[in-house]
C-alpha cells in the first residue's frame, strides 16, 4: 500500500475544494498544517469537477486547481471531469 | 567507464600541484576527534620536514581541542590513503612519500574527545 | 470536402494534442541528426516520441491566465509586506540565515534549471516533450525572479544578502549547489531530465519546499511563504513531468533501464547531499521549529519515495543505491553539517549560533538515539568556550569532496565517530570523497569531475595564495558584519532595537 | 502577538543589491533590473558540457557577435516574468471572449466561402511556421548569453506557441481536425509552402543564437506578420467580408508591434557595439531577408494573385526602412 497525496494552500478558495475531495474520498486523511492542507489517501485519490461545482455553485475548470496547488504525489491523470492520483501497486 | 560525450572530452584538473606555487596540499584528520568537523588542508612545500608539518601545521590548528596536550606522540599511529603508515619525522614530506592531495590520519589511543563513545 | 460541416467537439486530451504535438512534422530538408544533435550520445533509445504522455495539458492561454493570477497575488503580498515593515513580525532575525542560504545557493539553481529546460525544450525531438520542458523553463525563471524580489526587501535591512551573485560564483558553500546544477546542465538532455525533472523535482523537491515553507509560516516570513507556495504550485506540474519522463524512457526500450538506474543512483545521492543544507536550516536555523529534518525525510522521503519506487519496480527500477546510507545518515547529517557551518562561520555570509538549551532539548527529543550521545557534547563544549570568551572557531580550512563539494564532515555509515575518508587516483592525480557514493559517481565519469572547482583548494592558488583577508574581499564578505555568531551580530542588534521601538510606540 | 509595525520608520541599511549598485549606482533598483541582471553564473563554471566539450556551459563564443557586456542587450518593454504574463493574460482574455463571441453568434458560418477557404489555406499551415519560431526562440534562450538578452526569448517562444495554438483553434472553428490535417499536408507537400518550410528547417540547424535571432525574429517575422496579418487578413480579406477572421487573429499584429520594439532594440545595440558586429549582422540580414522574401512569395501569391510583386516589394521596402533606422543601409 502506498500513499498518494495532494497539498493545497489553506485559504477561502480551497475550502470547498477540500470538502469536495472529502466527499469523493471518504477514507482520505486531511492534515491541517501551517498555511497548507495535505490530503493523504491509500493508492488512489479522485478530484471531481462536478462535486466541486456543487460546493461552489458555479462552473469550475479543474485547471483552476493550479492556482492553489502546493504539491502532490502519485501518477496524475487529468481530463475535463476528473483528476486522479494513483500508484500502480 | 569513459565519459559519454559528443566530442573528445579532455580537461585539465583545476588544482594540480603546479598551480600551488611550489607547494602541495596535504589533508589531515585526527581520528575519533570530531570537534574539528572535517579534515583540514595544509599547504606546504614538499621539502617541509614532517615534524614541521606536525609542529607548525597540526598543533596550532588543533589548539582548541582539550586532548591536544595529552597526546603521546610515541603512541600515535598513522594512516596514509587509509592504510597504515609510519612517517619519518625527520624527513621531508616528499621523502615520506606524501604526494599532492594526500590524506593522512592520525590515531591517538585512549583519547577520544567530544564524540560520544568509541 | 465541405468545411462547414460541424465537427464533434474535441475533449481536452484531443484538443491538447492538436495544440502541441501536431505542430511538429518530419523534416525533409534537413536531417533529424542535424536538427537534434544531442539526442543519441547518451545511449537512450526512443522509438516513438508520440508515446509520450502529456502530464498536464495547459494551453498557453490557460497558462497565462492562471500564472497571472498567481503573480498578482504574490506581488500584492510582497508589496504589502514591504510597506508595513513585515520583517519585524519575524520570530527573530536569526531566522534569516535560512533565507540567506536559500538565496545564495538555491535561487541561482532556479536560473540554471531555466536554462537547462530551455535547452531540453529544444533538443528533444518530440513536440509534446518539448512543450512540457519549455513551460518548465519559463516557470524556473519565474522562481528565480520571485525569490530575488522576495529577498530584496530583507536586503535593505539585513546583512549577508547583499552580494549573492558574486557569492554564487565564489564563496565556498554555494558550490554544493552550483556544482549540482552545473553537473546537471552539462549533462545530456536525458540525464538532465532525470537529474532535475525526476530526482530533484519528484524525489526531493517536497523535502526542500514543503518543510521550508512551513518553517517560513511558523516564523512570520510571509514573503517567503508566498513565494514558496506560489513556486510550489508550478512544482506539481514539474514533478509530474519528471515522472512521465522516466516512465517514457523505461517504456521505450529495455536497454534504457541500466542507464536510467545509474542516473537515479547518482542524482539521488547528489540531491540528498545538497539537501543536507536544508536539514541544517530546519533543525537549527528556524527559531520556531516545524518538524525535524528526520521527520521530513520520513514523510517526504521514505513514505513518498517508497511509494514511488514501488510503482517503478514494474519497470525493473530499484530504489537508489545510496538510499539506505541516506536513511541511516538522517540521524546525523543536519548536526554534522551545522557543527561545521558554525565553526567556519567566519567564512559564511550568514550567522549561526550554538543552539539554546531549549533547542537542544527539542533536538534531543527529535533525535533521541543520537543527539545527546554525539552532538550535544560538542555544542556544550562550544558554548562553554564562548562563555569563557574564547569562542571556538576552526581555522583549519576543510577538505572538500571532489563530487558533492561538501566539507569532508560526514561520518562512516555505521560509525558516527569516524569521518568517512575515501580516495582514488586517476591519471596520477589524487581525489578525495565524502562517501562511497560520491566516489562511485567520480569513478563513472572521472574525466568530468577532475575539473570540479573546489573553492578551498582554489583559495591556496593564485591569486589568493591562502590569504583569508583577501579572500573575504574577493567573496564580498564583510568581516564582523555578514559573518559570525548571530548573538553578536548587527542583525540582532538592529532587529531587537526596531522591535523595541515598535513596542514603545504602539498603542495597545 | 501581531505588532503594529506601521508606526515606525526604519532607515534602510542599503538601497539595493551590490550587483545593482555596481551597475546602476547607489540607488533603488527596479524589479526589472533585479530580475534580469547577473542571475547567470559567470565564473568558475564547474564542468564542460558533455553535449559539446568545446563549449563552456554559458559561452559567448558560440555566436559571431561580440559584446563587451551581453547585458547591454536589454528589453525596452522591461519584461520579466510578472509583467509578461500579466500582459499576456489580459490579451488572452480579449482573444478568448472574441472566440466565444464568434462561436456563439455563428459568425464562421456566415463567412463568404472565398474568405473561409482562403483563411484555411493561408493561416492554418502557418501554425507549423509558428512552431518553428518557437523552436528557434527556445534555442536562443537556451544557448544565448546573459539574462537580459535571453529571457525575452523564452517569452517570445511561448508567444510563438500561443500563436500556433490560436491558429489551431481557428482551424478547429473553420473545419475541425480534418482541416488541420489538410493544412499540415499542404505544409509538407504543396509547392507553395516548400520554400517557407525549407527556411524553417534550415534555421533548425543554425546554432549561432544571434544569427537565429536575425533569421527568425527580424527577417522572417519582419515580413510575414505585416504581410499575412496586417495586409492579407486585416486588409485584403476584411474587404471581402472576412473581418471575423481578423477578429480571431487580433493577437498577432498587436503582438508583432509590441515585440518589434524589443527586436529593434537588440539589433540596434548589438550593431552599434562595433563595426565587426555591424558587418556580421548586416551579412546575416542580407542573406536571411532575401531568403525570407523568397520563402513567402508563393504564399502571398496564393492569397492575392496578381498584386503579389507590388505588395511584397512594399513590405520588403518597409522592412528595409525599419532596418535603416537600426543602422543598416542597404
């Protein structure tokens, strides 16, 4: 088992994104650190555009994540609707 | 393994002995004595007597070490290029076989300053 | 054909493909060998550049849009930090030593990476790969510039920052970073990608930035938190590029495996040696500590690196050869390096200190197996000497490792009381190393490393011939101002005074 | 405790970094200056490049142009990363909303067939030429010397890519990927495009960064942009009911005017440095401008037919006038 993670800046813009990630990845662990929120998950994490849109009530392009993204680990796969992080093991 | 390059790769080392105005570098360390963090450099003529290297190179540099005065120089053992070696104090560095950028180490039995257990 | 027939809307991947790799073509007027002259000699075999997977798919207009947003935020915060004397909210001006090292050693590296990626962005024959490298190139110059701007305000009030460009080329400890980046940029495009794109960005960058920024946040350095986070958001793209690149090389031809593995071994070790500086920053230079270097290694090295190398095992990749030794050394390196920096602090353009009792207790809690046993006694000795008015300085200039350029202060992997001495002879010339792994790197390409510029050995040559005062001028180090102990420094005196002025003026 | 730090004023110990003071005197430095001078290592480069051990890692001798200080080649726009992306971000916003507008109003469908066809025929293969420009500017950035000279080149390279992508998007609107494929085929095979493709490929083997700068940014761009975007699109095609196309290419002529200021400044300062530089650059100009003229002749002819010679002559003369102001009398 291997951990994938995504770390986002802790601010008002990312709050609903983090909520959306929690909704889609109920087992993920959310670590609050100075100025940063790091979300760990076992092997796989998914971020869904639709869930974020439900949280913020407007259209969202997953590319907007770039603005507040700090770091991540795992193989990235991104399309219009989802961004996933995964390890192949 | 030869280096991979698009053309012949030939360079001159930047610290060959002839750059040192007739002198050469010797690196010295005192085993099990880590107050002084790293081996230090002495830049001396190859004609320098080994005793001078000790008296004028090593001793002043290591003054701060409380073990320094306790060294019994008759008991000291030496390594050169990480192999046991017996220097002749009355001979020059060159005659002792010390070449440019050689590393010598000395070991002082029963002395062990500031580095925890042996 | 009727051009007005409505076409189906392309999805993002398809659209990105037509926007990038479809732009390239097979040349016929000039040979590919002449257009891409550096792509063969390293021995990496690529059969199909179209198999390259674009990690993130940012078109230029999206790139401009999101990056502009980041820039606006960054400079707004920076300006307000400068206008409101934000530096007085630091926990202590002692903290700034970490920033000084960062600026002198890492910022020039960002610029070097910018050049390297521009070169790679031209030399690879695949358009997809080229675009990814070009975007990283422009990001890297951004990082160099935001850092120079971020530190600029500190330079106005504090010492040690003032001549980082000269010090990049001349002062001794910056050559750890300079030689690292010079090594990468003098390598071929594939090795460069493994060196910077994979080893540095993917395996090590989290170790550099995340703890460093948290440290900045803990210590009130809003300027650095902002540039750090802002840069790190690009880093996520860069890391992904590094990972894609290595997978691509391994998938293209089985013959690539041993070459790539060799580079991973080399660059992991070079990287981990360079990052020892960050270890000392975290464990010693932050007045308010975040996590220990060893803890950071556990999270960002062992845990993530472990996951990564498990993932890559399917290609036959094993963890870097130096991994175990690096892991063992985590209990020691930050202490060994800091003890060195402190005793040579007459030659550093930053201040150091003997840690306070409270800090030593923290270190002892974080390093229960090693700190009290090996390192506290030395710090205590230095403290006593200082109290007696005979502060301990090591005027013996250190032997430097021919490869990583560290002083030879690291110990044997299994004996923390014995310095690690390694040497070899090449073409009748002796070379010294800090470790087996640095010696291996040398032995693989001795012709390259014999030319290393070792600042200490140079000091004894023309024109300085060992004259330390002349050396100080030459490296732009103002004795008694930029260097030495923080406790005795002008930085401390000023910071304390300004803070005091603020208090006496402020209204509760 | 957050302390109120507004209340005191502190006399700064110094006004700027030492390397700023050495260059510009003891006064505050601009962000452009801080971002652009001396960031590149100059001394004690550790290793010779394995990709060419006859060069230094940063090497002034790989071009025939000789400068006492390469930092003299600066950018009058004073672009460092931040103003660069901020400007481009503003511009792309305008372009993006135009694209949306054209799409939502179905303006492409209402283009006259002749214009639609012409736009596809002329503009779409140019995305490959823009990609070539991207390659060249990336090269100049990678191998050129000094930050002031090379940083605008990576911006230019990314602009070239952006232009290629805008042209791609226009292609997608005009007729989708099939049309782009057709255009690529023209680029590869049609006789009208071969001189230009040969020009670009010949540039891909030029490894003198300054010569490449002349070939791409002065000679080729200096003819292509005014001819294609200002003349053929904004004038010729607009008159035939194609102003929609000119809305979609709005970025290009503006971009050309903006970047020309920088290109002019570089050429002017380099040529002024010495007679040697002047002569070297002049020889390159003679060679590349005449080649560029030949390279685009058939493309212009394809677009406008009879008037080609006259239009090309006008544009070549305009470029020569521009160069004359930079110190080159032909």
